[in-house]
């Protein structure tokens, strides 16, 4: 088993929580993992990414080679496209569709959507809306994780255990809200992948 | 079953040091080294053992404090980013001359590709220059293990040991198996007290001993388990892979590398191992993260009997961090099939947070500077360096910690007016205070803005050394209290701020303006903690 995942977004969106949950679940499954993060200057509203590698074998490089990512998981549509050179030919892109427009020359949204839909394997979801409907507007990242779950090769139950573990100290209500967002994302992805 | 923990490279090193019997960590925050000290600050064992773990004012004070702890026999660690070693260089280079007594490990995190830095200097050169051994881990486990090995080497040779990390190693997470913690050292004093007094007569003797020790340390490096020599069946090529480059090499040969490989993770350069590889192979490829230190040494200046490839010959890029892909190309392997880059994606540079006090300061400052035909703003290292970007375009220089005030002084002496310095509170206490003393003594006509957010913001909100005392410090240095002006940087106070700036620019002499409002990131955290 081997999954190389690029997580991307804009500084402050919470991609590292997604990585933490996947990491928790991967360790529980006895897998190895390496996760390269971006700290420092870029976290101030710039583009951020994390290379997350999980495998049943030893992992050497902290960075995923170009053309090597099984998945790009992004909280922001332009940020999903930024890492296309890392995506494997048959890799999947799972991305939130709500743009973060904090630069003056942000591309046309319709162009972004067109380019994303032209990819061979893509799941688009309005992660913010799903999280809101699940009663947890701040859990868009967990809705996105839910949408990624069917592609990870890790049991959804194991990921839910990861969510419980990392949010436990914030109380049961926060755990449940994040689980609800996760499940909403999961169902959306299942519908899209069945088509 | 051994205990396993998921740790950043920085954290693995920190835990390794704690378990090696650390008595104190001394550091000034700097990406990508900050998390080492933060991890120790948060660790229960450090609290239980009373390990010293508060931030120092700058890297030089940190280095000297650690040297003092080593002098009395306890294990000390200093952590900094690569450019921090420039600040600590006087103490660092001379610590090789005094030697260490209790284990002394200097951790320096380099930043190739300059993710959060102004250059990509390679700290291994400092080790070579000072005659200090260097260890460089390539995995989180190695970072943990090497911390103890570094303390042991330091105590065996009575010499400080430099541990070099790079950004990827520092900020990447993996599972680490941890060992049982060892007790800290008791207090004791050096057996060779004379070399701790670096008067010329003592230094001349010590320098010869240090050079002899360095030769013995080279033999250590040849025998080191961290410098592995792996035979290969195909001897047309031999590979020297240093530090994290070892990972990128093996990433491209998941079933094993066909060529002989010398991995280097401990310096001085194990020359005997290099000669062995060169004798076995027809060509050499040297892969190292950072500047071509090994490549230059192996290549030399005289003709060599075999072809050497690396960063200096263009097979690998001359600048920037290595990647699995750049190493793949140097190995002559075909690139992986990949998607084309999107043509509509645009850069998304970082920016000052919405609601940040630096924003209000820059809005007022840029409006006032525009009232002059040639106003120049000398700035410094911190979040406020982002004031160079749109929409502010507020600053003209950013060089090194503290250079805002001193460059403004030099420019003012040349006739520049207004000469304005913009510096953060933490950078001011790090390296700005001495410059301000120059300004006072020289009667320089400068206006200093200390943009005070009550924290070390860019690195994530660590304590700032002068919090609550900036006015006293400036007055103590000799700035006329009438020209130390404090203002709250909020949109509603913009006109007040502009008026103060105009008045102090008009004043012929040193003035200090302190716009003070808490960093909104730390303010959010404080509010959340309060609501709990």
C-alpha cells in the first residue's frame, strides 16, 4: 500500500488538521508516514502545501516526485491546480470550490472550474456549504477529508477515530460537528465517484 | 516494545537532546529552527528536570549562555537558523578554541531555496572554518539518535558539535522510536582550565591541540556509522550523497542503487572514504543539499584523473534545495510522466494579516513619506518586511537583524532626509539597541519606528525580550524622552500617527515612535485561552 498526497490551500485554512487526522489513522493501521509541512512566512495568507506520504514500506524522500501524487487534496480551487505537475497520470484531485480571493489578479472562476473538470479524475465540492449544512461552519476541512476518504485506502472508521482523537480535548460537541462534516463530505464523494 | 512518537525533525532532535541529559536549551526564534526550543518548552520532562528553556535575546547571547553551562559541566544546546550563526559567529568560532566541558551541541537550521530567509548560506562551512565537527541527519529517527551521538562526541573530544538541519528535515514529520532518558550531568569544572582564557599565549597552544583533534575527528568520521559506504555492482559511477540528498537518491532507486554510494552525515570530510570510492569508480556524482562544500573539496583546483559531476558542473542546479526530480535528472533517469502546469494559476504571496497593527502603521507612514520628495525607509527582518509588497510598497531595504537603524544612520550622515527606520520590537532588542546607541552618540538625524506587537510574530508568537520596557530602554540609551512617542496603531488614530511622524521627522535628532498593539494572532490565542 502506498499513497502520496499533496494537501494544499491558503495559509490559515487548516490543511494541517487534515494531515493530522490521516496521519493518526495511518499509524493506527501500522503504516509508515512522512509529512513535509510549510511553516513560516507563507503561512501569512500565502499558498501552502504539505506532502503527505503513507506506505507499508520504508519512505525515504520527504518530498513527492513530480508525477508521483496519487491525490491532490485542496481547500481552494486555484491551489489545487498549482500542483498539477505533481499529479500522477491517473491521480485524483479532490478540491473545495470556494475561492479565496486575496490577490488582485485572481483568475476567472469559470476558467478554474473548466480546467478542473477537464481532469480525468476529480471531485469538486462546496466544502464550506457542506460543513454549514452539517451544523459546523468551521469544519470545511473535515468535509474535504470526508470527500477524500473513499480514495485513501484507509477505513473510514479509522479516519473517524482520528477525528475523535484530535478534537477530543475540545469537547464532544466539537467532535460530533466535525464527524458530521466528515460524513457529509464522504457521501458527496461517493455520489460523484459512482457516476 | 519501544515507544514510538510522530515528530517533526525539529521535535525529534529536541527529544533526542532531552533524553541525552540536556540541562539547558538557549535560542532565539528563527524559521526553520523555532520548533526545537518550543518542543522542549512544552515537554513535561523538561519541566520536571528544570531544564533551562526560555528564549534568549539573540543568537550570540544564546551561544555564550550555553557555553557557560558547558563550562560548568552540564549539557547545553543552542538552536538558531542559519543566518543566526552569523550573529553568534564570534562566540561560535571561539567556542572551538575554549572547547566544551559538558556536552555542547549547536543546532543550525539552514534554509536552501530561501523559503523564509534572505540567503541560503550553508552552515557546514562554519564547522569546517571553526574546526568543529558537523552531524547532519536525513531522517527524523536519525535526528533523534544523532542528538545523543552529538553530545557523546562533544564530551569525548571536549569540543562543541554542530548539528545541521535543512528546512525539509526540520519541518517534516515521521515516526521515531525513542530510547530511555539519561540523567543530566552534575556540576563539574574543566580539566584544562587554561584554554578557557583565550589570551594569545593560551590560544596559540590550544590552536595546535585543536588542529590535532580535528585530524582525529576526521578518523572518527571515516569510522562513523552515520557515514555508510555501500558497494554497488556498476562501477561506472560512484555517488557521494550528503545529508538529506541521501533520501532523494534512494527515492529514485527503490530496489537499491546499482552504483557504489558513500553517504556523508558526519564531518570533517572522511577523505579516506572519498579516495576509496574514487579508486573504485570511473566517475563521481556529488549530491549535497546546500552549497557545494564537498564538491569543491573533492574537485580542488588541480586536474583530477576522473570526471566529477555535481552542482558546479550543472548536472544539479547551482542554487536552491534539491528535489527527487533534480536528483533523478542528475542520475540520467527519464523524468516521470506528469501533468502540465496550469497556465492560469498565479502566485499568491504572503501578506500582513487583516487587522494587523503593522498595516495601520504602514498606511500612516507611507502617506507621510509621500509628502517628501525623497523619503527613504530602512526596514528589518520580521512580518513587517511584507510592507515591501502591495499595497504598501513602504520600505526600501531589508538586510539583516538590526540593519534598519544602522543603515538609516549611515544614510543620514550622507545627507539623506528623512531617514526612517522601521523595526519590530523583538528585532530591536535582538540587534537594534546597539545601533540606537550609535545614533544617540553620533547625533544622527533619524526617525526610528519600533512597530511593537508585543511578540516575535513571524516565527509564531514567541516572547519578545523587551516587552513592556521599550520606552525605558530607549530613554536609557539616551533618546530624549520628549522624542519617544507612543501611539496605538488603529484606523481611527491614523491622523494622530501621521502628525507624530511629521513632528518627529522635522525634529533634528534621534526620535523613536512606538506604534503599539498586540499581534492579532497572539491576541486571538489569548482570547481563546481566556474563554476556556
